């Protein structure tokens, strides 16, 4: 499984979460919401340092990661995080 963060999404994380070089940004599974991978679950995002990372990627010297306990949600699929200008929000695409 790989995580791809687009440049537009990186800018969003820097602006909206105040993410700076050396910070961590976690994608985590939460119950409810509108997820498109596992029914009844969706992704949350929080700025924090990794504790038990399963998948990581660095972009702009920021570590984006998924903890091992949440890897099940992705069913070993790659996913991309992009910023949608029309909706003014980040969005997730998987393959």
C-alpha cells in the first residue's frame, strides 16, 4: 500500500492544519461518515507524530502515515490525497 499526497493537498495540510517540516499527519479510521472503501467507516486526519506506523510517506518534509491498527481499512490498496478546489476540501481516491 502506498500513499500519494499531491502538491495541492500538501498546501492544504500546511494551511489548514499548520503542518510544518518535521510534523506528522495521521490518516485514521473512524466509525461513521462517508467513506468509500469500507462501509460504515471513513477517514479522519490529525496532526500528530507516529506511534506505530504501518505506512508512511514524506512530502515537504512532513510525514504522512497510517498506523498499523488502521491498515485493514485500506485492503492493501494504494490511495491518493488531493485537494478539490470546487469543494474547498481534501478528498481521497483509492485503487
